């Protein structure tokens, strides 16, 4: 169900070859490169031009919508860095995780660890979120489940606890 995509460290803004199989991944990485440069140059116009660094684990391909093709991708910014500002895109709640559907459309969440699990014989993306997403504190365990289907993504909205719901 998963195939590893070989990606090299990006030097001088060359996009990883695997990103060409997911046009949306290329667009996201292009935008990240521009943001990296703009962020560094805004802080110091005389700074050298930064590089976008993409580690091997950043992009992986999956069949998340069960259409028989591994054309869905996860672009994990926990493995993407701006060479002169490593904090860009990274915080206590993790980093940006882009879920790319059929190589062309995407939705993004923030999180640290993630994994693809099986629920009722269908793939589900589990993302470890910052504890405040679960009405807790930063390091409190908090996991969001996301299902993909041909038309898009689905996940639970922030429901009210039963005792706070209006009477029906």
C-alpha cells in the first residue's frame, strides 16, 4: 500500500524527481522555496540566498482513496527546512502535513507524527496533533483521524460533548 519515494537533499532549489509524479507537491515545494527566500531576505536583505532542504522522508506515495493507484501523497514538512531559518514551518505542534489527493489537490494539517492505519479494511490517516486540539495541553496525546475518498477528505468536526449539546 505504500511505496517509498527516493528524494535527495534539495540543493539550489532543484525539485525532487518524485515530486514530478505529484504536480501539487511540486507547487507546494515551489511556494515553500519562495517563502523561505522571502522570510530570510525580509529579516536581512544582505543575507545569502537560503536553500530549501528536503529530506528523503518528506514525500511518500499511497493509495489512500482505494482507487487502485498509489497517486495520493503525503508531503511532510517535518522533513522540509529553510537552510537559514530552520524554525520556519516548525513549532511545538509539529509542522505542516500536506495530503495530496490524486497528485493534484491537497489539504493540510499541522502535526508531528503520522501514520496510515486500516479501519474497516480502509486506509485512514492518523495525525498526532498538539494537545490543545483536544482541549488539553501541548504534550497531551491527541490524534486526528482523516479518511480519503474519491471526492475528497473527511474528518470529525469539533463536536460538543453530549452534556453541552442542545436538547433535540
